[in-house]
């Protein structure tokens, strides 16, 4: 697991982990993992599958429900934009790494994309675990410098007239993108809407 940078004002995170501590912790986790595998308590495949489920299924499904509700219910959307943490908790999603959520809405004139330039801060309760590329240096550095180019590499072409805003998540604030509702989805039910919302659209590297 990656470290999460903190600001001194955050009372929950009094001290920053230095890389040496992180390394020690990583080694400890690896030893415990190996011990559990050796003792036959878990298998490597099962562990990988659990991580995969959190990366691709459980987490993002929560976020999809938030987006679908915002599309279907204008009042909810306003609550989400005013106090995302509270509005997301209305659906039962809260907890670790989601204490201070901010939702940024895509419009025809503004496209939002989220990064954590320092490490990998990410809203776990709604998006699960971050994908590998989100944690890696090329995305973290380049999305800030040349967002339009990076988005193109994801297959996402943002019209030149549309402003791109890059939001830097931290331990203090975790951002999530509210994608634009596609025209073909205007008459869908909330349940159907939730099915078309992807993880990457909520990070902002994809449009729907
Ligand atoms: Fe971070």
C-alpha cells in the first residue's frame, strides 16, 4: 500500500511517513503475506483477486451509483456539489480515505481530471483502490503539465474550446469527477445509468 501525504493541519495524521518507514512497512506486509501463503491460510491468487475486485468492481460501483443519482435527481446533485462527503454518505458510502470529498462537475465548457501529484491519494469509498497507472510517476507528473496530451493517450479527445482543470487530491481533500450524462442516456433509469458510469470517467481520463 502506498503512503499518503498529509498536511500538518490534519489532526488525524500527525506525522508524515518517510520513505524509510514506508519501505519497512512494505517489507513487513510482504512477510506477513508470505507467511499466510506458506501456512496455507490464503493463496497468492486469492489475494490478487481480492485486490482486483476492489480495483475494478466494488469501489467504482459505489461511485457509479453516486453519479447516477446525481444525474437522475437535481436536488441530490446540488447537495453533492455543496457537500460531497455528506451527500455520498447518504448512500451509505463513507470511511477511510473518503472523509473530505469534493465532486467536480464536467460541463460542455469544463473538463475535470484528478491526480495525486505527491503519491496516490484517492477516494476509496467511492472508487475503491486506485489503478496502477494512477500511482505511477508518468501520470502524476505529466497530467499537470500536458493534460490534453495525456488524455489523448487514454483515447479521450477534449475539444480545444473546453477548458481542462486538473485537481490535486491529497490526504485533506479527495476529488471525484461527475461526468457529463451522455445524450443517449437521458431517459434511462437510475439503475441503468449506474451501469454506464466507468471508474475512469470518475477520475476524468475518460468521457462517456
Ligand atoms: Fe497522495
